[in-house]
C-alpha cells in the first residue's frame, strides 16, 4: 500500500486506505509481549473501510491465551497445533464472510465445501484425527480445574454466568457424588483459560522476581513505544496479564551460550539465539554486542519447583 518502504513503530504510519493485508504477530516468541489485536483490527477496519484483512500469527500466543480477547476479531488467525499440545499441523482460522469473499463465492456453501477451497491437496488424516483430541484435552482441563478450584474467585465468577447441569462423579469407593458442572464446551474452555493464565502468571512473577535481583542481568522487555496511532496510548505491555510466560535476558559478563550450557548440564532446558528477530529489532533493543539472548519458556504444566531449579 505504500509507494516506498517505511519503518515505524506506529501502525498509522504503515496503513492507509489502499492497504489490503496487515500481518502481525499476536505475541513475541522472544519478548513474551502480547499485542492488542482488537485495537489493531478496529483501526485497520476504520482506515481501509473494512477492505483490509488482518492476518494474525498466533503460534506463540495460542497455547497461553486460547483467544484474541474481547472486541473486534481478526479476519484470519494462524496457528500450529503442535504449539497447542497437538499434532504438527498448521491451522488457518478465518471469518466465514471473509473466506467466502476470498474464494469469490456468493450464496450458501457448507463449511466443509468452503474449507476445501483452501485445502486443495491430500489432507493429513492422521494429524486431523489427532487435532480433534485437542478439544477433549482442554475440555478435560476445564473439568479438572472446576473440580479442584471451583471455589476460587476466577473460576467461581465464570460458573455464575453458566447454566448448570448435573454431572455424576466418582467420589470414593462405590460412593457416587453429583455436582453441578458448566454445560457448554465454551464454559469449560473459559475455565481452562482462566486457570492457565493464573498458573502461568505465578510462574512469570517468580522468574522475573528472581532475575531482577541480579544486578548484571538485563531482562529484554524495553522495546520502545508501539502504538496504533501517534495520538493513542502505547499498546499496554506493562502488566503481566499482557505477557505470556516467555522471558529473555542477557548477562553483562557471561555469554548467553555459556549460561544455556550450564543449565543443560543441570537438567534445565533453555535456548540462546536471536530467535528469528530482525537486525532492526536487534539494533533497537541495543543487543548487537551479544551473541544471543537466553530464553526460558513455560507452560501450564510447569510449577514453582521448575523455576527454583
């Protein structure tokens, strides 16, 4: 859409009425920072008069957030299911209206036939079968979270919004216990998401608290002002709720590769490299003197004892 290459951290400098595709990442796989996707979508829709498509790379964010949040949704969302604890299979989610427009189809068309317009080759049936188990995994995660933490505030608030049903559970021995349970899959997924965020926020607070006590360690999180417009506020990155449990850092004296080697010798897996970041980003973050950054990544199955190691 631009006649010349433009470099800016302000979205309004990069988008005009002729823009048709805006591709952004939902979260950084190096910084752990989450982009405000609804604000991006609203701005692009306004400037392009709903002719621009927002395509979001959700690979890094999906296993931690499970959604784009409330507000305007992107036209397309791309994930790799192995990041969601499933098979190694790419997945493209799209608004039905946008998919029909791209496929140049008018009138009714079933979802199955519409998906065939985008998947022309032979499908990976084994991976597709494995993908269906993801719903059961997160569903079961929500049920287990309800059983264990139904009285905690976050889960309790979600349950108050749902219509209950009776669910039979095995209590102990031959005794059978009946308890109300969220009716819909979406309710269970919401509970799973709430618990994932709570667990991972605790892990994030713990590792950040430890690293910030070390004077020679610099946590990579100061990346400048990323805004939707010049007059708008910075996209909110300050709170841990806007971060996924990925932490990168450098040490003033010890090379990153040496830190990783030491960790692996003690049974702790982490990585050190540039994680596909651009030269411009590396310069902006003032990291050109380092061979790479150390990255720790966590998920909901980790615990505080992993952090202490």
